[in-house]
C-alpha cells in the first residue's frame, strides 16, 4: 500500500468515527507534555521532533478533527 493511500484511508476512517468524550483534552495534554520534553531535551533532533509533534497535537486539540477548515467556518460565521 502506498503511503498516500494509507494516509487517505486513515483520514476517512477518522472522519467517520464519533468524537470520544474528552478527546481534545487528552490530545492537548499529550501535546503540552511533548513541548515540555522539547524544552528539556539535550539533542537538537530530539527537541525538534518533540516540538514539532507537540505543536501539531496542540493545533489538533484547538481545531478538532475538522482542522483549519472548521476553524475558518466558525470565524466566518458559517457553522456546519
């Protein structure tokens, strides 16, 4: 299976499943823990990877599964 096919199938499966209660809080906590680890890390590669993953998780927690599109709709006043 090609990587693009796997990513597409994972996104479709993620969009179909219902939200778990407190899911965004768990994702936010994991992201903040990774950002803290990035600040304490000794190697440049480790800090970079932890910081990137932590930032991505915090962004996902803030925008939800709809991502940036959902956030843009909220600010535009066209909730769906």
